[in-house]
C-alpha cells in the first residue's frame, strides 16, 4: 500500500478522476442534496496531513475535515486507542448505565475548560446536540424564555440550534417557526463595523446597542436566560473580536444574571494555540460547548457547565450514543496529545501561517484582511482594499483551483478563505501550502 508520508500533494489525474466519478454518481443517486459539497473531493484514505482519493491523487489537507481531525488523519495513537477500546466495550448506553470511560472523559473536560469552579458535563455526539443541551440547561436553570445570539453565528442545524444560527439564509429558509424569542445582535466584526465606527474609539457601541436598545425595547434582560457566542466566529468568516470585548460582555451578563454560553465547537480543542479560544480574553463562561476536534474525528461533543446549573432531574435530558466508550477513548487520547505538544504547535505554526499569509496580503490588493489565532486563520477576499467590496466569485475560484492543485482549503462567510489544518502541521507543510496558494493567487 502506498504510504502518504511525503507531504507533497500529487495530482495524477485531474480530479475528479474515473474512480472518484463512480462515487459521485452513486452519491448523487442516493445521498440527500442538502449537503454543502465545496468541490468533488472523494476521500479514500488519510494519513497525517494527507488525503488520498481513489484515483491516487494526494492532497495536502488544510481543512482537517473542517476543524475536526486535530491530530491529523488516522494518528497511530488514536487508531490504537479506538482498536483497544472496541475490543473491550463498544456500547452500553451511558444514559442508563455506567462505565468508567464516560466519567473519565467528563473529569478531564472539567479540568481543561476555563473556570476554577465545580462543573458537570453532558456528553453528546455532534456540535448541534451540545448546543441543544446548552439551550435546554439554560432555560431549565434560569426559567427565562429568551436568548441572545449573534448575526453571522453558526451553532448547528437542529431546530433549537438553528434558531440561534444566523449564518446563511439557506440554512433557515422554509424552516420557520423556529424557537421564539431569540434576538440576534451584531458580532464585533471590526473590519466591517455595522455602526461604521473603528476600534477602540467605538467604545464598544455594539455592546451599548445591546444594553440601550435591545434590552430596553426588544428583550428585557430579566427574560434572557443566556447569551451564546463563538469566541471566534467560524462559519461566519473567521472573525476575531477585539481585545476587551468579551470582558465587557461578561460584565453585562453578570450585571443582569444572564448566563454566558461560549460555543467552542470550532475554535476549541487547541486549535487557536490555547485549549479554548476564550482563554485569550481570560473569561470564565458559565457553559462551554465543544465538539468537532475533541476526539480526532470520532463523534463526540460535550456541554460543560457550572455544577450548580445542573438542577435538572433524571430524565430531563439524555441520549443513546453520547459518551460512547470508543469515542471517549479517542477523546481522552486526543486531549493527551493536545496537552503533550499539539496546542503549542498550533500556537507556533499558527503564528508562522499568519505571517506568511500577511506577506501575501502585501502583494495582492484583493486580500482585504488576514486574521486569526493559532491554526484558525481567515483570508478575506475583496475587489480591492480601498472599497472592501466582497468578492465571493474570486474566493470560490481560488478554493476550486487550489483543490485542482492538490491543496484542500475551504471558504467561510461570504468571501473568506479559512485555514484550519490538523494541529500536527509543520512549518514545511506551511511552506508547501504557501507555494501552491501563491501559485493559485498569481494565476488569477
Ligand atoms: N457550533 C459551531 C461554532 C460550529 O462551527 C458548528 C459546525 O460547524 C456547530 C456548532 C455544529 O456542529 P455539528 O455540525 O457537529 O452539529
């Protein structure tokens, strides 16, 4: 079997090749058309930073299965942990019975999440499910019906989570009525400030809007159970709030007894160079949702909340597969690898990636903004830097052309390219990435 140890992409046949086409045809026949496929990549095998398709093309993966494969593809330690656990116990419904891996995973999560207070954990499978449990816990504990979320945010697609999501209209169209009483406020997207102000002179006008307009005219704060926020907006365009924002937000939530839920599903698990992105702003949220990268690709998510909030009785909330033993084993091993070296690698290589992309920005007027923390970096594509007019067509063609050259990157927001590679990435991988990405930009 061909080893994918050499991290150079290799395109044997222009994708999709004949074997890939067979899969695409079957997929078109049997799979729901509701999925959002970016380009016709058919993944056959993965190793480290590389993905191979059935025609033998090899791609350098700067997506990590959209911020999921934190430890790279098929990390030998993860494979071993999964193998060993699956020989011991695969399922015994953690909702109804007990097994130690569930409590072990929960304990570790309470230790690595910010907040030096007692916490308890609800284990689930997907990000949306973690968010659903956060919504339900906040309502149950607070007995307040309303929630505040952000324009541009993505929290998942189940009906509760979707009621918070405000990323793209297609995700909400024809699904109403959603949960009532969710109010969306502007995200601190300083590059395109909705109030046309600039930081720090703005004095966080977006937060004054929450207190002076929303709380006084739309959503009385004593009716609001929680504000949910992504510390870095992911699907919305890899947007990093300015320093001081979260501290000011926390003051508001504390003032009105509103819970702060932080959705770290994309930004968490070491991706930003800290275990959780919110740590950059030294905030201790009441509830943290995590998923995606937590178990290196196994379905595992969690809602970690102050222990005192878990006022709900047995039967109030549960599921069948949450905290599955094999997924817990993968999560425990993933966290070990993150703590050993990968969070630090995300910080170091993330800084390097950001620097390389900023160098490219100096060359191309259509790169409007380069931003990010660690290995969560966005490049916003515009018509030109002066007008900042969004250029989704150019963004899309850059992403497509990179794919054809063996580089897997993805869009987010309307006109941003995201880089969210496995946390095992090296500076050499970034150099290869820049070589291909530079060629794609030049060809435009
Ligand atoms: N929250 C955030 C911040 C996300 O990025 C996502 C997925 O992209 C979700 C929630 C939903 O996760 P899932 O697709 O696992 O339900």
